[in-house]
C-alpha cells in the first residue's frame, strides 16, 4: 500500500523536478515557464499581502450565490416538469431552446445586461449550474417507482405528503449528482466570466497577472482554481455519501 | 400528436411574446432596454445581413477549423494514452497520477498562460480546445479498456491469440462504446472551451463575433452568434450520437 502510494507520486514529483531543472538550466525561459520554486515564492507573496485570500473569497461568494440560486429554481422546476404534463409542455420547449447555448456564450450579453462584476458573474454561474441540476432532477423524479406512488395514494396519502415522503427521497441521488455536476460547470463558467468581466476573483487574478507578465502568479492562480474545484467536488461527494448512502456509487 | 402541437405552440408563443415586448413595448417604455434585448426578427435580419457580406461564413469556418483540428489531435493522443494506461497496469500506475494532477485545472483557466505561450490566434485557441477535449477522452478510454471482460482476454490468450490480436479484436471493440462517449463529451467541452478562448484571444470565429459585437453594441449580432454557437454545438452532438449508434448498435442507449 505504502509502496503503491509512493509509486503514484513518482511521476508527478519527477515532473516537478524536471520542470525546476529546466528553470535552473535555462534562465532565459524564466518569464514564460517559471520554475516551481518561483511559483511557490509568488504564492507566498500574494498570500502574505492578503490578495490571494481576497480573490478566493470573491470567487467563492459568487459561486455559492449563483449555485444556490440555480438550485432553488432548478429543483422545483424539475419536479414540476416531471410530475405535471402541462408544466412540461410549457417549460420543456424553452429549456430545449436555451440549453444548447453554452453558459460561456452568454458572457457578452451578460456584460451588456449587468455590467462588469458580481451580478454578471453570478448570472453566468447560474446558467452553468442550472441545466445539469434541472435535467438530473427531472430524470430522478421520473425514475421514482410508480407503484410506490400508487400505493401511497391508495392508502390515502395527500399530494404534498407523496412529494415529500416518496418523490423527493427517491429522486435525491440523481438530484445530488446534478448538484455536483452543476457546481463543477458553474466553477468553470465562473473562471471564464472573471477572465473577461471582473475586478476581483481568481479568474481576474490570472488575467491581470498575464497582462503584467507575472507568469508565476498565473500558474499559481491556475493551481488554486484546480485545487478549489477538486475540493468542492470532493465535498459534494461527501454530501452524497451522507445523504444518499444507498445510492453512492464508488 | 396534439401534444407535439401544444409544445410547438408554447415555443412559438414565447417567441411571439418576445417579439412583441422587444419591438413594440420596450422601445416606447424604455428605449435603452430595447437595445439590450433585440427582437427575434432583428436577429434574423442580422443573420441575412452577415450572410450577404459573407462575414458569418468566415467566422463559422474559423471556429469549425479550430475545433476539428484540435479535436482530432486530442482524439488520437487521448485514445492512445487511455489504451496504454488501461492496458499496462505498471504504466497506468505511473502515468495516471500525472493525469489526475493536471486534470482538475479547467481548460479555461489555461487561457492566460496559453496567451503568454502562443499569442493570440489559432494555436492558442486550438491548445485550449485540445485541453478541453483531451481529458474526457482519456478518462473514458481508460474506463472502457478496464471494463472489458477478463475471461474473454484469457480465452483468446489460451487459444493462442497474440497480444496484438487481443488488443485489436477484443480490447478495442470492447472499449469502443465508452471511447465514443468520451469523444462526444470531449467534443462538447472542446466547443465550450473554444468559445471562451475566442472571447478573449482571437480575431475571428463565433466567440470573437459575439465579443466584438458586444463592444460595438450590435446586440442582434451577439444573440445571432449565441444561437449559432448553440445550433452548431447541438449539431455536432447529434452527429456524434448518430456515429455511436452506427458504430456500436449493440449498446442500448436511454433515449
């Protein structure tokens, strides 16, 4: 076990060592391919000045805000579409018309509508997270065993009870999967939105570092974006294990 | 049948309402807002205009060329690497962690670094598309190769099959459904990544068109570009699904 773990670290470590050696042996490349030690030094500088935490905070607030709004709209709408035919008939054509447009392609229009900043960024995250949550909620509710619903109706269950006691628990695993995927897409969409239209946040940090030719800071920002995305995904998987342990695959 | 009509009716009613609000109500009540939300017919007019000048064809072709080239490179390298990782355990144990090390960084976060490395234009755009398409392809190929039924491999080896034969006759066909799924997802992510790359760093293509039109406040063209991006993405996805059904008809899909 320990040996396998060591071997797994071999190539990433080797990669970092070679990358560092390239930096040492070819100082001319320092501007375009800064070595890991320079990236770490840049990390220390932005951490010490408090800039990094401010950017991380700005990005997280936007992601959580946009994601929460997407969940609040998409889950009830998804349940409605799956349960009532008339909601499906009205909402589904609109959803199918809008869904193929990637959230990123909304960025210019988002800037026109909301200007530069939080509202625009959250709008893009909302769009990114909305459709995965909606589609998974619909699929989850449709997958609920009909006989359970009929049984509850036969035993005198009211509509609200059935939704709360049977439909929601039955759809929960897929809703949670939708939330996890939505958070991932939202995070990616946030980075794009911040690249183009923000004055804070990690996306803004790497873009402004690019303008200033601070390549070490660009790479640092990329690493932080990747780590935070990974951490959020892990957290959502943890929630999935906690709330729907019977369905948590792998 | 009536249901189809009802759904079509809902979509048409939506467009009609949008047309009414944008073309009649908004210009009277709030002329500034009217610029920000042009009517659907305005988008059609913009399309005809750009079609006449030929601009739109140039942008579409620029985007498609970038996607096709970068996707082809990602498909070849991604499938090859995925088969190698899934096939040789030893190689997989070594290389898989490196893939997992780089994979969490979203392709879009590479854009500023890619601009430093490659400047503005085709190379940078294709690099971002490549990154977007590469990882779904690799991950699905690994999964596909590992899902191949072991006894089939042992059986073939027992019957005197060579490793090359096993790879060609058993592993590849067995992994094909998941490889195709990876290619379809990769194409989708690549298309999204292209739009982002063109938004920031291009002087042609649909992403450039919508960002440039935004700067000039040609909102009709912004919407037109969005619709075209969505339609082309949908078209590519449908094409890949068709290919999946053609090449691996034994896989029963949900829809």
